[in-house]
C-alpha cells in the first residue's frame, strides 16, 4: 500500500540524462515518424517513466510495481526535445485514492534543462487489489 505521507512529496532523480540523436532516430523509426529534427511529443516518456519508476520503487513509498497497470497519460510540452538536451527529472506524487480496493496514484514528472521546465508528464497508475 502506498504510504499516504508520500502524497505531495517531490523526489529528484539521481542522474542527468542526455538525449542523443540516435535515440530520437530509433524512437521515430518505431512510430514511423520521418522528421527526426525534434523528438516526437511522446518521447519524453522514455525518460520520465524510467526515472519515476526508480524514484517510486523506494521502499518508504510503498508502491507495489508488481500490481501496477497504466491508467492514463498526458503531456504538457513547453518546447520540443532535441538531441543534446540534458535533463534532470523529478517526480511528484500528486494524488492518491482507493476505489473498489484498487489504489489510484497520479504522478507528475518534470524534465528540467538547467532552470528551464521543458516537459511535464502525468501518469495515472492503478495498483490492483
């Protein structure tokens, strides 16, 4: 069960991530996107998901990843991601509720390039009962 004291807390990712052109090219190839000058809007999930999973796997938070299913995803993009961008990721547990025995958690992950907020993503996760 998620530790209710985690709601509202922001956790910083441990490492910076630098985006390479080859990563953008590979992502574009998978979704059949021909323009690789900027990363597609959903590219940011490659970074935020990995980083937020690492953060939320902390035992003090209490999220059981073995029972998690994805409920919803949305993005707010301030500017496109391009090769050479370096990001720090932070994740904030924005909300938590229990419905029909399932835990529903919304996590916002922010990608910052220095002081600039570039992308925010919201993931709603359902932890099955």
